[in-house]
C-alpha cells in the first residue's frame, strides 16, 4: 500500500516515512502543499497523511482541491491545532481522521490501518497464490504452512508480485513501487532483491512461483 506524507518538518516527515516503511508500506513525502497536491493528483495512493500548517498552500486548501477534483483518497490530518472547531472543519472538508500533535506513531499506524480496512476501496488483508499466503496486517507470510522470514523490502516486493499475480511487472515498476525510485539500467537492485526473495520463497519448495520473463520483468504464477 502506498502512503503520501505531506509534512514540512523534515525530521517529522522522515520519522513517519521510516515508521510506515518498517511496517510494510511504501511511503513518499512532500514538504509543501503544492508539491503534495500534485503528487496526490498524479500518483495512486491508498492514504494521505496531511499536515495543516504547510508553506504556500495549507492543508485545508490541499484537501479542498482534492475533493473538488473528485478524489476520494482517504486523508488523515495531523496538526498541533487541537481546538474543536479545527477538528470539525477538517472532518467537514472530507478528512477521514484528525490526529493532534504530539502523538504516538503506534496510534497513527492503527488509525491508518483501520481506514485502509474499511470502505469501498478496502484492500484485502490476506493474499494467496497456490500454497503461498500473506497476512498484510500482521506482516507475516507462509509457504506451504512454513513461515517465511522476510525483510521489510522483501515483504513489500512479494506483496506487489502477489497482488498482481499473473502479470509481468517491469523492473521500472518494481523499483518505483518498492523503493520509490526511478529505475536506473545500471542498477541491479531489483534483480538482487528478486534473487534473495527466491531463496526464501522458491528454493526450498518443488513448485517455483516467481518467474523471469526475459527483457520484460518478473511474474508470480499460481492459482
């Protein structure tokens, strides 16, 4: 799942990005309202974490523009403003939640997961293919009932392949979705990650699920 964090304080943005990444999300950041609005409009995010006091365009205006343009992406407001009228304003503008700073990251994570589990755009909590199974909320994976010891990036990579099973995914797409970077043809980060993932997901088992499509990318097979 992809999260956009619109926060002008660099340390706070880095802290949130690190926390979400460690919990299996792909997280991008923007440090002002204009950049955040542009990303939210042009990229596909499952959730937006939005600060209110931003340079240039503030968080109120960002959400107004998103909703005016028809975007239904879930939004959690973060703000040091704890007045009731501010919370009411945020919810009336279309925010899904409002969290007052300072807060515990564990609470933000729980609220984010709760929002992502509900609504028409609800994401599946478990993914399956053949004898491979992933629990996205619990951040666990099994093959043939055997637990898989995956790193955070390996979990993100496997969940991407499993969500789009049967579809050939290019190295460019994988690099963007898992690492949030533009793929460089001189970089073998994707190939190395796939090789390490195969050692855990495929090598110990007779049936291989991850295949290479020469010149195109990788695909995960399985019913």
